[in-house]
DNA sequence: TGACACTGACTGAAAATTCAGTCAAACCAT
DNA sequence: ATGGTTTGACTGAATTTTCAGTCAGTGTCA
C-alpha cells in the first residue's frame, strides 16, 4: 500500500499529465489525491518541492518501463529491439502519457529556464547514445558519426511526434507508423552511405 | 504602419518568445506594447483571445518569410526550394527565433489547452501540405500517401530539432545538417518505394 | 499524554478583468 | 466655416478571481 507521500506523487503525475507542470494547482492536486491542501505542505516544503519530487518519481518510472522486458524471454533481434525501444514512448497508456507530457513540459520549459537546460541536455545525450548503440547493432559497418546523426534525428523526431500526438494533431497509431517509416528510412540510409 | 492590434500582436510574440505562453502577463504585454492593459481587452476578448490571435499572427509571419524570396530572381530547382523552405526555420535571427519559440510554446500549451488545439491543428495541416507539395515536385512519381507521410515526418522532425536548438541541446549548424540529412533520407525513400 | 497525520478556514499577494469616463477625429446640418 | 453630435480608441483606477501558503486546532494510536 502506497504511503501518503507516494499517493500524492502519483496524483501529481496524473495532474501534470492533465494540466502540465505550469498548470498544476496545489488545490487540484489535493483534490486528486483526496487530501487537504494543508497536507501537501505537511509532506512537501512547497509547490516547487512537489514538482521536484514528482519529476524524480516520474523519471524513476520511465527507467523502469524502458528496462522492463527482460523476463529471461527470447532475446530480441537488434532490429526489433531498436524499433521496440523507440515505439515504447508512443503508447496510449496512462503511464507513458504522463511521462511523455512531463518530458515535453520539461523540454518546453527549458527554453525559458536556464536551470533545467543542463539536466535535460545530459538526459538527452544518454538517450541518443543508447539509440546510436542500437542502430550500430543493426548496421555494424556503418561509421559512428552516421549512427550518431541518425540517432539524433530519430530521437528528435520522436519528441516531435510525441508532441503532436499529445496535442491531438495525430492519432497514436499513425504516429507509430510514421516512426516506423523513419526507422526504415534511416536504416536504408545507413546501409548505402550517402553524403549524409 | 502597424495598426494597434498588430502592434500588440507583435509585442505578444516578443513576450511569448521571452517568457513563454504561460508566462505571459497581460500587464507585461501592455507594457511591451506601450499601451494600457485595458486596451488589450478592448481589442481582444480576453487573455486567451490574445493567445489565439498571436498564434495566427505567428503562423502568418512564418508563411510570409517562407514565401519571400520571389524578387523575380532565378527560379529555384524543386529540390532547393524544398530544402530552403525547411531550413528557413533553422536560422539564428531574432524573427525566426521568436517565431520558433512562440510556436514551440504554443505546441506545448496545446497539450493542456483544448482551445489552442484546433487552430494549431489547422496551421500544422497547411504546413504539412505545403511540404508534401514541394516533395511532390521533386519526386513526381511518388504516391500521395508516401509524400504526406514524408512531409509529416520532416515537419515533426523540424519541430523536434527546433526545440533542441532553442533549449540549447544542439548548435544551429548541426541542426541544419541533421535536417539536410533527413531530407536526403526521405527523398531516397521516395525514389525507391519501400513498405513505408 | 504526547507525537504524528491530518483538516477547515483563512490570508495576502498577484493577476485577470471590468468600469467609468476622456479625447480627438469624423460627420453633418446650418 | 461653425457649432453640435456621435463614435472609436484609449486610459486609470477599481473590482474580482485565483492561488500559494499558513494556522489553530482535531482525532488517533502507541
């Protein structure tokens, strides 16, 4: 059974997914968690404190579902692993939706907030490198810089598609198709090197 | 000479680029435009009205600078026209920066704000179709759905790269290279149809 | 009984929105 | 042309709304 603080953090994740980081109202959070506003301040220093801990809470969850899949099951072919890893972020489940919109919020906020920039850049770099590594497994002969470029494009595209999905511009299934198409195109480009 | 409303919208674009959509204070906008707060409400129904019209204003401007280039100069080859049109959004000039960050904010806000969704979807659709048309000129034999998919990917990627650029994740020159690479890849895919 | 978890009612400040009017230009009948 | 009337653009000063954050307590359980 979740402790009260956890219960509040879970509620916060839901509210953020619904209203955004900058749209989170302490009163709404209290209602969502089924507690009084005062209790929020009892468990967390202030609104910013809630936000900080919620972001940690969310990124903890993200690592979990990205990593999950291991149950000593049939090892995935590199190509499948790549595709799966990218498409994982385009699923219409509460958890992924919450994570994606929080990520989008962070990205958008970072444009106006120096403080967030560094953390965001670091997380992004790690992610890009992971994808580059997966690409490398599918195309072992491709030169590293091409792999890096392809990974940057695929991850940036994923962020773009994610935003469109969340803002109602495209259906999730369509977004997934587009993403698969991009993976195809990038892999084709890596197979037949161009002046890329 | 800009009418008062236009003057206010220009100021709004600047304020949004500086503070974000959700950081826009009516008072700050009034100060930026050099008018009273009440005038804002005289010309626009409410804060949301300002936001909505600013979005239109911005996408109008984007079309303009995308369209500008005509001075009866040497007509561009389709391929160049496509590339130029997309790379136009990745320039480090005040106007483009302003447009891009306002656009990014609007996109991010639309995730949580029903009201902006529709306008945004319409503007996006127009843009995607323009790009699809340009792609069609370069690859006249490609089937329309493939053109549409490629256009969606290229524009979504551009939005993603734009955000990374604005949030300090990549250099503008690198973003441009990545964009060129994506155009190459998509055109290659359209030349040799795949199960895309 | 006292430490802990918790609440309802409240406060102060910041923002959005409205109101009552001013002013200058356009319109128009003489 | 001139005095009277109307109108649209605009403002300063409220008023109202929205929020984060506080406080004085209540219940409870060990």
